[in-house]
C-alpha cells in the first residue's frame, strides 16, 4: 500500500489499538481536531484518530509497540505497514515551581511541534447556540488535563525545556476567543514575546481576525512568525449550521484580514484551516482554496474528525476518496502559487500531520 494512500486512509478511518495503553499520550479534548495519536510512517509523522467513533470500527489494527515504539499496521489480518510511536517527551515529567505539570501547559503534537491553547475558554463555547459544533475546548479543562490561562512565564519555561530536552522545532499558540476587539491577538502577542525572550523558537499564532489590522503588526513585532486565521467551513450555509457564533464574522472580514496579514507576515506565512466533511463540497473547497492561494494564504485542508462529547460526535468522517479528490489538485495548486508546507516558518501547515496534503504537494505532473 502506498504511503500516501495509507496516510489518507488512516486519517479518515482512524485506527484501533491492540494495546490501549499505546494511546495513553493521544490528544483528548482541546480546541481543534483531537482524539488523535501521532505515528510515524516512513519519514512522515501524522496524527491519526484513535478515540473516535469511526476509529472504533476502523479496518486498521495497530499491534502493541515494542520498547522502541515500533509496531505493525494490519488490515484484515495482513500487514500493510510498519509505524513508530513517538516516545513520551521528557519535558512531560517536569512541573513548574507552583506545581503545574508541564504537559498541562503545552503538549507535543506530531514529532517535534509544541502546542498550547493559551486561553482554554471561548465566548463561542459558552453558549449552545453559538458554539462550534466540532469543538471540545472545554473538555480537557473540565477533565483537569489543562489550565484555563497559561501565563507568558509558564509558556516560556515549558517552551525552553521542550526545545532543550526534546528537540522541539516550532510552536503553535492558539486560543479560545475572548471578549474584546483584538479576538485573542493581545494575549498571543504577550505570550510570544515571553517565549522568544527565553528561547529561539519559530511560533505560529492562531486567532479569529482582529477587528483592527494593526494587531497583525503587533503580533509580528512580538515574535510571531506565521499566522493562522481559520475558516473551518467555506460556505455561509455550512458556517451558520456548524459554527453559528463564528459565522457572525463575515467572510469578507476574513479576506480583508488575510490581505492585511500577508503584507505583514509574507506570502505563504498566513494560513487557514478548512475541515472537509462538514457539508462543503470538494468543488467549493477547491474554489475557495484557489482564491486563498491567489492571496498568498495557505489553505490547510484536513479531514473532519468527529470528537467524542461534541454535538458532531456521530457525524461521519469524509471518505478517503473525497479527501484525495480535494488534496490531489490542491497540492498542485499550492505549488503553482509558490507556497509549500515546508516553507512555512511554524504552525499546522508546516507540521502537516493532520492532513495528507503535504504528500500531494510532492506529486509530479498531476
């Protein structure tokens, strides 16, 4: 089975673990695609759903890993690949001086990415009528796996340790949307400034479009290297149905903010997350992506993963065929626009672990 096809299949179908303990470091809850486990296939590390309804029925079975984290992937009893599970990060064993475990402040994503949700609360999540139906930002907080507000000092301390102990290469700072016109940009800038003072680590910040474009410059000046402003859905009907709170921010505002941000961060250093499988057709996703590419915005399209405990926990994931229908032309579209995941300085698009998109960028003559 080709690596590209296997990755696409695993990310849409998930995987079952022979040894449930192998999933003990899997992401559960959080602000974005979650309930995943990182595995390395060849030289590519990807996030694969393990704690979701589709994963429980997946045709893929992962055998118990050996002491070095290596395991076989079986489909219908036949080996289709060998994978490696990243070992537990050493920084997870440390705590702050006030007793907070480092992994409640920031966590390892994929193989070498540090990620955190600076504010684990959100004005959208507070109302059933406004919440994004796929989001579980409150779950990990309620379960005691994280804290509500990570201070700049805490983030700097953990980032420095993660780089020194585990070779972390870049960091993602996302946030729930607070009240106020900056939409989280202020707390992200404050956090980035403290981290950069402690360690030289590329940082991506992620927030809704701030009301004033000056916040792009302020985040950049504070040390943010790339910016993510996430559409999630691309048509207004799907936006209003899936994320009624965020849908109140017009697409026109996103586009004006994208344009302003590209002028600050540069071509290909602004990105947006698009979740395939929520109701947007491949055609509408590709049409939107073409517009974004023309602006110098990297469209990071990922398969929707239904997260346990959310209103969409029973919503089907997209098929691997649908993802290939989107990602094959999208990969070439991105390359033609002079953007590649490997050229992004930091963030989800650079990591690429939640989508097979980066593997499609490497295809020739498609």
